[in-house]
C-alpha cells in the first residue's frame, strides 16, 4: 500500500467512524468493554460533594494504562470531584471519533490522531493535555523457545501484529527498519481482540502483544518472551489523554482535576506494594491472576513507561512525527512545526511536586 492510499484510507475510516459514533456505536488484546468499568465507592468526604460525570473512552484494556485504573479504583478521580464512566473503544481512530461526535469527553488515544484531525482543517480540533506513556507497550513473543534472539532471526518469519497505522504497528515497523531486520512478514489484518487466539491456534511464528495478555500466554506455555518493543525502539509518546479544544475551553477545571488525579495515581503506583497494586487492578482484569498483574506492572516500570512529568515535549513530538512520516501516514509537507498545534501542556505544567 503506497503512502497516499494509506493516508486516504485512514481519513476515510475516521469519517465513517464519526458517523458510527454519532449513532452510538462503540478494538487491543482484551475483549471489548462497552459498559462502565468498576470504580471505588466514594469516601465520606467525596460522598458529600457533587461529582462531575465524565464520559471517558480508553483505546484498549491493558495494564499499559494502569495509572488510569488506579485513579478509578483508589478514588483519586472522586477525590477530585469526578465520576468517570469508562468505555473501551478498541482503537485510537474510534476514540478520536467519539470525541468529535461528542460521545466521549476525554479519550486515551495515540497523539497522532490529533495531528490527522488538525491536518483535515475541520471545525473541531483535538488537543493532547497529558502524555501518559513514553514507550511502546507491546512485547514480542515467539512460538518456539529461543536461547538468544537477534532481530535478524525474524527473516522469513510471520509476525502477528497490529492494524496498519496503529502505534504498535508503526513502532514495530520502525524497529525492524532500525535493526535492519529484513524479510519478516507482519500480518496486520487480524482483529486486535482475535490476535492471541489466532496465535494459539497455530498462526504465525511471533506475535506482538500488550500486558497482561503477553504474560498470560507465557504462563500457559503457548508463547515465549523475546523482546520489549519499548526498550528496542526507545522513547516514544504512544498514548495520551486527549479532548476537543472546545471541551477544554469550556471545562478547564475538569481537565485540571483529571490531570491531577492521574498524576497522583501514577505516584501511588511508584510506592504501593505488590499486594496493593494487584488489589487495585483486579476489578479491571477479571480472571487474571494477581502475580501476572504484578509482573505486568514491573515490566512496564522497568522500561520507564510512565514519565514523572507527563508532558508531550518538543523532542517527543519530533520523534512521533518522524515515525508517522517513515510509516507513510504523514507527508513531509504535513509535518507540524510546533507541538502547541495539537497539545496543551498547561495543565501538566501547573502540577505541583506532590501531584
């Protein structure tokens, strides 16, 4: 697929999704979750205040986004006067469409969606206001156990990967280019929720998965750990909290409190015991053993997934656009000179050291 065709396809898909979202339509290795996820009961102090309802859309369900689930289960959102009603979009394109259609107030999506929509010159713009992750969150697993791994080992092998234009797909492709790994066949037409099942049924030699699905397959003896894409590629602003410019302008206090709640949850993850972390995440990953939840958290901590200052910097913005251009979803002439075109870091910059 050439660059022009791919970009046109992405924009057409987004347009169709806007129509679907306007009709109430709802993507990840986790099952789709279109209903509200569990949150903690209000404390005595929060029960007395009126909570602001937030319609929130996450891109997929993954421990990659643990700070958000902690903010829900540990009451950080309620502490800040927010009642977060969460749905799972199963794709950044769908999460962005929900924002444009008004079926979501805030979405957790790839920041590239804000660039795509900015370049369409439509009536609505999206703004990143909090950069949650600064690494890719996927892991490469193999069908056969390997005593050592070189990226050149992928020559002639089939990898079950993510849909074209998604962050994990682009990071994998850029990593293969960076490592000069030639001859791998990356399968990108399997639905995200069906990827693990396709692999366990015999398709592919390798698979690219997020946690906790990666560790679950390893525990079951159906896959073996090979590499972290986050470590292999390096710093990359994969997932951000995003809202429309209009929503941010009308509800700056909501964005301020939302930002503070997630920042506090991230700090909590850095000091909590393994037992506390497992208990906090358990409601969102029904049936996943506690030790896998904890192991997944440690994998993400070890690769510095969650930045101490959740900021989309000029450097990370440059990295993002370079990856988009390399992967043919952004033309060189469409590159934005200033991250402020699609990002408002004022809420992050206003955080005090205690969160």
